[in-house]
C-alpha cells in the first residue's frame, strides 16, 4: 500500500515567512507511516520520531539536502519546491528495516527544534520498502503548494 505525501502546517507557515533558498534542509527516514490527519500537525522532528520511529538499518544516517529550487507557476497558481535526489549507499544488509516515509525538515539545535516541512511517501517514491544492503536513491523530492481561494 502506498503511503501519503503532504506538507505539514509548520511547513506551510515557513513557506510563507522564510526564504526557502536559505534553509538548511535535511532528510530522515521513518519506519511507520504517519497519516496526514496526524502528521500535518507535527511541528518538530521529535514529534515525528515519536509517531513514526526512525530507521535503524545498517548504513543509515540523516542526510543534508542540496539543490533546492523554488519555482512559481502562475498558470496553476502553485509554488513548487524541489531538491536534488538523496542517496543512501548500502542501506541495510546486516540490519534491515522497513522504510515508510521520508521526512524533510529544517535543521535545528535538537530534534525538538527541527521544523518538519513535509512527509514524502507516495507510490512514486517507491515506498514502503525494506532495506537489503542496496544503495537507495530517492526520486527528486518535490512539494507543491496551491493558493486556496479566499
């Protein structure tokens, strides 16, 4: 079953108040998918870890994200934020773990200060999957925000 992808309320708030080109974005992987109804209210990575349990596979570490590109599309009234693909070399093998979602967050002093931007786990991201010692490379993580009618 495919897991959900969505922005958190904190991510939407940051999108409206912070220069996204200047944020130190990071990525983490979690074992248990966190549904939109719960996850959209998570402000900090500590809340995500409590709800979804971080991956513990051999070779796993959180990753710094690069290549952020913010584009505006007036024809669809959308803003798209995309990053360069992320690679975890030889993830798993000796210790394997199921992976349900990728979490994008803003780096902070601790998990309790790391702002959660979004959850990515759609079928297009080939999640969920179980590690087996192979290199794992994400698709290009992309989030889209549409301006609602007021």
